[in-house]
């Protein structure tokens, strides 16, 4: 059976970790209820950080429920590239029940992986050597 733990090595813990993502966003996955920002890291595994404000989710019970769902879907889908990921909540998130949250997050994780693959794919100008900086 697959280990479904969520160790500290899978989390963004320090403000500087969050700052690196916010300062150097290379992947953005927008959605009506979420915004996912990510940047590659050198650790060989994905790490996640959560930002849910009182402005968008008024009650602590609402914020905690959404954070639990985000962590749970992240934990279950372990085929992530080496990225530092920050998930931000937007208004209207309280309208979603747990099943809708899970479906939305599963779709967003798939979009994140797809965008990362596109980012990693070298362009034709890089392959042929006709891009800037050659010579």
C-alpha cells in the first residue's frame, strides 16, 4: 500500500519559501475559486503552501475544511514535478461542497502538470540554435 503521509519535506514552511514562489512565478493555473502559483525547485520533490485569507473565507471552519481538502488531494496524487507550489483561495469557495472541491482540485493538479510539461519542452528555436544568445 502506498504511504499517504504529509511530511514537513512536502510543505513550504518559511516565509522565504513563499517569497521565492511569489517573486519568481513560472507557472500559473487560474480558476474561479483558486489560483495556483509554482516555480521549479532543486529538491527533487514538490512542496505545497496554502494561503486562504479571512477576506475570502470568513470562518475558520471554512478555511480549515478547504485546506484539508487541498492537502488531501495533493497527498493522493504524488506524480508531481519538483515544484514549489502555492495555492491561494478566492471568493466563493465556501459554496463548494467536498466532492466539488475534490473534483476541482484534481483538475487543477492535472493542469499544473500539463503546464509544467509544456514549460520543460524546449522550443524549436532552442533545438535548432537559432534563438537569441547564439553566436
